[in-house]
C-alpha cells in the first residue's frame, strides 16, 4: 500500500478531510517541545484550522527531546498524519500543520536556532510534569539535566536549557519579541518556564536578563482532550479509510478545550477564531476541571472497581452509580465551586459525564485509580472543607471517601493497587471495617483538612464504609440514594 505523503495526498479517500491550504505557503511561527500524540491531536489541530483559514504563518516546528521515533515516522510522510475523532461515528482528517520535527540530541544547535529566529513568534510545551525537573514544587538544581545546564549550555539537556541558549542568541541578534506558553496543565506552568530560563541566564548570560524582561512573555494554558496511545488496530483502520498507509495516526475524543492566559509579547495567534479561549486568569477554569472532571473520574473509578467494572463507561451504565456521581457533583461540589463567567456549571458537569460515557475511548478504572491517594488530596478534600465551612451539604462526598477506602482495601487484597502509598496501606490493620477508613485517610493527608476532625462527618464516612463492606457498593449506593 502506498504511504501518505505530499505526492499521494490527492489519492486519499473522499470521506477523509484534507488540508485546504497549499503546504508550500506555510511558515513555522511556532516551535513546540514535545511532539507526541497529545500535541498532534490538540494544539496542532488548532494550528491546522488556522492554516485552513488562510493564517499561513502558524505552522509548527516540533522538537523531540529524546527519541527520533516520531520524526522517523513522520518524515517519509512529509509530516502529514491522520487524526481520527472517535465519537458516535469516527471522522478522519489529515493534519498538515507540522512542518518538521527536530531531534534535540542529534542537533542541539538546530533547536536553538529554530527558537532564536525572528520567524518564531510562539514556543509551546507538552513535556509532562517530569520535564520540568521539579522537587517540592520548585526546580531541582540537583537534577542531572539541570546540573549539566548550569555547567554549560553548549549541549542543553532540558527545555529550560534550550530556551535559555536561544534567548542569548535572540538577544544578541536583537530579535523580535517572543511568547513561551506552557501547555502541560501545570498550575503556574508559565512561571516554572520563566524561573528555569532566568536561573540559567543568571549563570550564563546576566546581560540577557533585561532583554528577556522587556521582550519575552511566559504564559500558561489549560488543555483538555483525551488522546489514547496509537496501536496497530488504529493504523489498520486508518489505512482502510484513507486507502494509504499512515505510520503515525492519532486518535482523540470529539471534545477539545484550550484555555490560554492572554499574556503575549509578540504576535498572538488568533486561536480564538478556531475554538480556543483567551482569558486573563486560567485559575477558575483549572478549578472546575479539577473539581468536576477529575473528581468525577476518581469517584467512578472507585465505585466502578468495587462494582466489578473494568471501564468507567461501564460504571456509568449502572443507573445508581451514574445518578450518584451526577448528584455528588451538582449537589455537593457545584455549590462551593465558583464557575467562570459564561460557563454553566450544570452544563459542564453534563458534558463531563457524556464524555465519560464514550465507549470508543475507554478509561480503565484501575488506570484512573492509579495514585488515587495523591489525587484525592486535590480533587476531593479541599471541596469537603469548603462545603462544611460554608454550611453546605457534603453527604455524597462522605460516601465517596468511604468508597475510596473500600477501593484501597479491595485493590490491596486483589494485588491491583498502583499507588505510592501501597506499602503503607498494606501495613494498616485492614481487617477492621471501620478503623482502616481513618487510617487510610490519614495516610492520604486528610489530617491537613478540618473535616477529619468533624465528628458528625467522619461518623457518616465510617457508616457508609460499613454498609459497603456488608452489602456491596451497588446496594449501598441504592440505599444511600433512597434515604
């Protein structure tokens, strides 16, 4: 079978959407660090939409900090690839926004020059939290990559190193202003990028600091779109639909969101014309994602696992579990969670649950339940304190905590638990059906929250935990909802 490329693009099957722009007219105004599946199904799709509108200055030069695999898959295809949108039906679209992928270890100078050139107006990152080299929320100077970049920027080891080296060159050339935008769903991600760059410039080029202060903006964004790993069945299906072979297709859910902090030093891509939202403060959007989407996910992971379900969408097929989760979010979480202007809290929750019901993109309950002792500290526990301090109801959240403790206990017994506190949980006296609730919660940091000393609330948690142990989670939820 022929391979997808510039020369074969005209042979793509008619049902597949193809770029509506001349590729030769596109220039790369964006350099992106971390050219993996999420970027290709999210930011690159927004850029492709801009190109289709005639905004041809927003092509992308991708940067791989480690592996050449993505470059090697895409280069024979002239960096075209297929994005499959998996909803009630599947839609296929050829994306042409990526112009090139540089492999940083092979040619560090090429990466530095790509960022430093005037044509580049925007640098974006999806390098995962690990790529920020943090320890206790700040950059770890003892990290091997940071240590080497502090010694020399001749061959940078981190994204900070490449950015700092490029800033030195851009300053020397008196280049145009530049925006550096974090797309990793990290709180204050732009500030982390700023801190890392300034730390290295203080060591290697203090004279560049004033230029950066005047000409470079560091911004944050919130991104949201489920993007599974590319597997052989996807490649086979895409080949059948295209009539051409694509070595690197990517799949995603229909939903896509990009909330961008409106802090730009140079030209701002008009992403708002293709569905993104520019805002002064992304914190309220981060909060509702954490408290509705992430919190709901964790609830369904615990409930679904206890009910014997493998996937989140299967848990939602149980009327009691679906009703419980919806009412928990709307009845306990929404009243104490400020919602950004123009956003319907109930509508957002309905949309979240509809996304979770998409069986074409299954979430495994154990995958969602991974590291749950850390996740509930952000997703549930502050909300409980808010509800109690404001005199609002927290009965559903009390049941959710009981279900979480039951999940920990059952997953331990089944050898399914993937959690940094696994060994500590295992040492608890888990034969008791009441004491281990508080033991598990204490290990998960509940002692930092006032609800943990609320006698009435904790009595309810223990009672729900006893009910789940005696009659099972489905019957316990049924009884809870009817009382």
